C-alpha cells in the first residue's frame, strides 16, 4: 500500500470519529437545553403557586385553578 492510500484511510477514520464526537456533542447540547427549559418552567410554576398563596388563595383554590395536585402544592409551599 502506498503512503497516499494510508493517509486517505487515516483521514477517513479520523473524519468519521470527529463526526461522531460532534453529533454526540449536539445531542448533549440539546439535552441541556431541554433540561434547562423544564427546570425554568417548574420554577415558574412554583413561583406562581407561591404568589397565589401569598395573595390569599387557599390550597384547594390553587389546585382547582391550576389543575395541580394539592399534595404537590403543599410540597412547593413547604
């Protein structure tokens, strides 16, 4: 085998590995974005529940309006 053929093969292998690493990185990046959005939404819901409670709404009313289980609301408030 000639040197050029080996270089071509090595380049192809390296290129394939780099592509796999890039794709993995993109998947992890997307996972991070999704996790961040989920956490942001959860914190927003918690803040709304706390604000409703502090404004005088009781747990039963909050549950009725938000469709969130009373036990989950109690957990957020404690």
